[in-house]
């Protein structure tokens, strides 16, 4: 049963709350039964309870909205910092790139607990968030010209990304065949632009414009909608071939979120569970096959299965390991970065050709300092709290998470202030699933760039339609204004 007013039904809220209680009881039971892991599991229970604060508040006030940012962010932190370490503890997997990290769990979870407190403190600063949202430019009331604009954005993305493919030795034939056709590429974008030149990196990132264009067409196109299914499936195949799973998450979830916002309904617990299972298997399958997709080798029949896909998904949750290594290495062995990983945003666009001594990306500095060059080469990622800690320690975690929470609430308040506007719904539908990437990739420059390429086309489209509607309205008023009377 789905709620028709944007709020979950009382029955579904009760089911979620009962599920939370069962999880907490299970964690505390293990703590009592396994003395060797009691401290860790007590911290898991504390962290779970802190992450569940919005759920409890929503159930108590009967205003639980699973499409507010707290739900997807809380689930992400739970998977990364509760489920994943439990899985490794049970498997006695305590090392990460030769570093013993499991004894660091209590300290790392302590810092994270402070961060979660800061996250909800920022999110529930509703008065400040509403003030921030109200000062943001409002969406246009008209969508005249939105469809042609979306097709222009899509065409620009295809041209720009084709230019990148020419340099990288890729082809559309290859991308649309899961790497099975079109020859072996000379380069694959596998490091979020770290190893690429700035211009090449930006050409590659224009691929995200296709998601924005698709969402605009879903929202505003009235004819030829069957072709949108073809466009969606083509994008899904391309993103799967490249292997950047956050693009798949945004692509799959954005239309669903838009649908529920448009109809002012919310999915039931059963639908949420079913969608979660499908998304987990899809992401796991992409992770399992992306090496074959990228290299052009064939994927053997039976290689990708439910079991292997779910196992691959679980293996990709181990972001807490790099975070614990950061907590151990800063500032004991290495001084804090003191904001340099954030200010690198100013340096990033400068081509290395113009600045041969340009400093290396902070993501490399962090990984090299704590784990060595092998981790950097392997593409190890760390969550956002890791970057906050590497820059300013525990206070950085608290402050960074507070700002993150405030940003989330401002985003939600903007939706509530313009909830009947399709421009707002499209923007929110794209931004909400992208929060998973914000949580899981603690490299501010990368996150800023990815968010800009996803959301900037939507912002420009709103500006274009706003200007167009103002000009049209002024033209009508000018036509209606009476001619001046000539006086003798």
C-alpha cells in the first residue's frame, strides 16, 4: 500500500520501525554472545540507532517520507559502516593492503558517531535550511522550449563524448555492445579524471548530460515517449560498459523518484524491498562484468549469477577500511591536509601543460600516505568522512557532516517550496540518488565536478525557460498597454 500524500502509510512506517528494533536486538545479542567482538557490536548498535533517528522521528510524527534525503543517506552509511565490517569480522578479514585495520574499528566508529550527530544537527536546522532554499532562484512556471533544449543538450553530449572517444580509442559500437564489438580501446577512463588531462576529462564528463536530457524529456515530452525507453536502455548499456556504477544508480532511480514526486505517492515497503534487491543485483552484475566490458573479453555464460552479483556488491561496500587507515595515519604519521583537498578545486581546471609543477591531486596524496602506491593504482576509494578527517581531524568530521546535513535539508526544503513544479521534481530526482556518490567518494573535487555536469544542464534549462517566459509575458503586456493619447 502506497501513500497518496507524499507520506508513508502508518502500516509501512510500523514495519520499518519493527525492522529497526529487530536489527538493534540482533546486534546487541551478538555483542553478548561473542565476547571477542562485544565492543565492536555495541558500536554497531549505537551507530545504527543514530542513523535511525530520522526514521524514529518520522514514525512518531507520522510524517515519514522515504524520498527525503535522510533515508538514502542513512542506508548508505549503514551498509558501509555496519553491514560491511560485520561481514569482514565474521570472515576474520582484518587486513587491508597489508595494514591491520580491524582494531581501529571502535575509534573510527566513535568519530563517525560524532559525524552522524553533526549530520542530523545540520539536517534539522530547518529554519536555516528554509532560508537558504528561499534565496535560491525559483524554477520557471513554464516549460516552453524545454524539449528542444533537452535534445540540444543530448546532441552536445554525443558530439563532445565522441571527441573523447576518438582520443581514447573507443567507439559507440563498442559501448553499445558491452565491449564485445569495436576493437580494443587505447584508453579507458577508470580514475574519475585523475590521470586524464583537464580538457579530456571534461569531454568525458559530458556523458552525464545524457541523463539530464533524458530526465527533461521524461518530464516534458508529450510525443514520441516510446523512444525514451530506447534511450534509457541505450544509456544503461553504455554506463554498464564503462563501469561507473553511480551513473547507473542515478539513471535507474531518477525516473522512479520523479514518478512518485509527480503522483505525490510513496512506495510501499514491499516495493522498496523489491527495488533494492533488483538494484543490488544490477550493480553487482556490472561490477562483476565491467573488467570484461572494458577489455573486450567475452563474458562466459553463467559467470554472472544472483550469487556472484550479490557477492560482488558486498565486496564493493568495504569503504570503511580506507577510512580506518586514514584515522590511523592522520595525524600520527602525517599532518592534516588543512583544507587543501577542498581548495584543489581552484587548481584542478589548470592544464598541466601550462603548469608542469602542478601539485598532485589530494586523493593521491591521501592514499599514498596511508596505504602506499599500490592502493592508488588499484583505485581504492574512501567515504566523505575520510576526507573530512584527513583535513581537520574529528572536528572536521563534525563540521563537514553538519554542512552535508544542512545541504541535504536545503535541497529537501527547496522541493517542498516548489513541490508542484516539474523542473524542481526533475532536479531533485537526479540529485537524490547522487547523494550515494557523495557519501561513498570522499574526493570533493570529483564530487563537485560530477554534480556540476549532472545538474548544470538542468539549471541552465531553468534559466533559459525563465527568461523566455518573462520575455513572453512582457510582450503580452506591451501589446495590451493602451496607446498614449495625444493632447493638443
